[in-house]
C-alpha cells in the first residue's frame, strides 16, 4: 500500500526542510541559491521541473517521490507511476473519482482472458 502525504510540493519541501531543522537560508546556501528562491518554491509559485525537484530531494535527504507525489512509504516508483500520481494529485475530487472508476475497470478487464 502506498501512503500519500497531503499538500503541495512546496508544503512538502517546507516539511522536509523543517524535519532537518534547516532554515530557508541554510537550504539556500546548500543549494547555492537565495532565501527568496526557497520561499518562492515553498509557496508554490511557478512550475518546478523534474530536475529541480530531484535537486531539492537530494539536498533535503528525501525522495523525489515524496516531494513530487507525496509518497511516504519509501516505495520507489517508476517514472510513469510517479507522473500518474502527480497528475492524480492535481485533479479535483470529482475527476479523481472518475479516474479511479476508469482505472478499476481497466484492471478488471486485464484479468479477463481474450
């Protein structure tokens, strides 16, 4: 079972930074950037490229899966699975329910011999 942390990428960056006991200034120094850029990303301004999320994950001693998708059980996900979770997390509740129904139907038909 995969457990997901709620919130945004920015929230999870902030959580991981706080878990390490680092200030925004300390993280900025470690990543060779400014405190204002750390604040910018923690407040979810702008799109973050996969490479930047991976840099944050390395700096914060966590996983890409946690920052990008909220996966907290340590399971390594394939690129497709991580992308799917990221897309799912961005959907509203109604769209998530429709998506889950469709995924369950596809899973059911996978088990039927053709």
